[in-house]
């Protein structure tokens, strides 16, 4: 049998023991030690690591077997060994917080089948591999979930999730967070890689991250927990090291869903210049109701978001009802003979709509494209349209052909902007290139080059004015209706 040494600096961690292939000897054997570094291999007297699952600055995770179970049950052994040298006081703090993490996970996993159960917690103190003194390692043994996390699942799919798929994931994780938050626990690190889908299609919430608090604050002079988040998913209060709330997890969950919905990294969905999320242009066929739910979950101020997972669940339920058409009553058969005229039915009375739930009224509808982006696209389209019309008119002469070509070309430009094929810095670059091409007299008819640019600028300004006017009319009508 092969047993893997868990000491991070072990020069040769693989160890083989033929006697452990005998099941009776496997359960009764005394401790085994690494042949390279002398590290105890049977952790806690019962867990035999066999495979490295992951490794980082906070420790490592191993797949292990429990020799005191009839099926040699698979489990995950998480090793916490902070990087750097900790003094005795910091080491004691690390042990206490890691033990508290184990206790929290044991309580949560025992009562909820969507959180891996915690089996054991123990320290291992061994002589240092080099030099004098001792070295401490802390181990947390958890249930092994045979599945794939959503980050890997999306990479394997190679495409975005549908709205219905994202709604299902959102509902399931919200139910887990409702359970977690009701027990005064904040996860603090919601992201696709921490949501696991098992073989039976059940979602699990992984990695509650208390150990990260230890290593982030151990060497800090202010003791602030600034490392308990993942960039792109954490809200402002968490990145600033301030207090976290249930709405902190809701923000990260919304960011997670947007990554799944668009197949884009979170940094591609956030407009740093305007300090706002701009994900709508990357998603297709998303209902206004779900968009409103996400927009409220992603508000920068914690008090302006949903305050609980239950509120989001109620809003989702209301939004699902809003987008489903009402059931049509079955057609009534004619009860009179065909020879007799059928009396027309009495005029139906339109029932009054049901009252809107509080959760639904709190959701802003949002806009799919920001005003700045809309007006910049209009300016580009108007500018390009004027230059293209002058060029087509000079080349073909016939107004009908020129207008037809202009319509086709502008349609292509508008579609390319809508699909984000050209956007941002592409627009001024294309405008400059088109202006340079217009230096050729054959493309300008009788106009001078400066006059051509003036006409194009006027056309761009006119397009901005028209779009702005329609935008104002749309906003006014949306408030009234």
C-alpha cells in the first residue's frame, strides 16, 4: 500500500508498505513513518493519505482512507500549516481558530447534507526536518465529495449556463446560505470553485475559510482579516477589511452566478471606470426580473442589498411567476345542437392583478446598457454613417445604391457593437482610420477634407441628440407605466 507523506518539505513523500495490503494488519498496524523525513504517516492513528488534491499558501488537502471503517471510507484531510515563522502566541491562536472552524463545520455538516461533514480535528507535533525544535501541523478531516466544482464544470462545458440553470443553482445555494446564516456563520468566500456538484447532481458548499483569517492576521500589525476573499467576487466592505454580513455572501453569490451566466471572468464584467457592474451586454436572453435580482444583490452598500437569503428566494419566486404566462382555461365544448345559433358569451371581467410582494417591489429593473455606452455608440454610428454615405455617393453616384449600401453597412456596425465585437477603444480607432481613408479626394466628391470631418461630427452629434431624446422618453414612460 502507498501512503503519502504530508510534510510540505519532504524530499520523497511516496512510501510503500506491503504488509498493509493485508486487511487485518491494516487495522492493527502501529504507526508508520516516512522513510525520507520521519513524518508520521497514519494521521490521527487512522487516516492514510494517498493523493494530493490541492496545495496553497495555507496548507494542503489530501485524499485519504479511514482504516477503521469497513469500506476504508474516502475522506479529505486538510492540513493547515501557516507559511512563515509564528511565535508561540500566534501558533496558539492559529490552533484555537482552526479548532473553532472544525467545530463549526461539524455542526453544519451534521445538520445539512449540502455541507461536507467534519470527522476529526487534531494537531501533529514533530521534530523539524532541519535544525532543532518542533514543528506543528493541524489537520481537519472532512467528508469526501466525489464530484466537480462549478469552475471546472464550466471549463469542461466551454459555454455559458442558461438562465434556467443559473436560477436552479442560485436557489440551491441560497437554501444552503439560509441554513448557514441562521447559525450566525458567514462563508466569506463564495465562488464557483467552492460550489461542488456531486455525482447525484447535489450541490455542496465547500471551504468555509476560517483558516484564512489566521494566516492573514498572524503577521499583521493591525490584525485585520484582509485575506478572506477572492478578488472579483468580494464586495467593497470585505476588501476593505470591514465587518461582513449575510449580504456579503449574497453579493459574492450574485457575482458567481454572473460568471456562470456569461462564461466571463468577473473582471470582464465590472466597469472600473464607472465603478459599476456592466454584465448585461455579455449575457443573452436574461429576463428583466432576474436582472433586477442580481442588480440588488450587487449593490455596493450592504444595507441596500437583500438582507437575507430568504428575501432573495422570495424575490426569485415572484420573478418566476412574473415571467410565466397565466394558464389558459380549457376550451368548452358546444352544448347546443349545430343547427341552433350559439349565444355569444357574456363579456369577461378582467380580474385585478394580485398584490405585488415586498420582495418584488424592492428589485430595480436595471438597464441593459449604460447611458454612457449607449451615447458613445450613437456618436460612433452617426460619425461613421456620414463618412460612409459621402464615400458611397462619390463612388456610385446613384442615391438608391448609396443608401442601400449605407443601410447594410450601418446594420453590420450596430450588430457588431451590440454583440461587443467592437467596443470601447475600438470605436475611436475605427473612426480615425475611416477619417484617414477619407483623405482620398475620390471619396469626398466636391467637399474638402475638413468639411467632410465637420459633416461627420455634426452627424455624430445629431445621433447623440436623437438617442438621448428617445432615452429620456423611454425612462419617463417606464416610470409612468
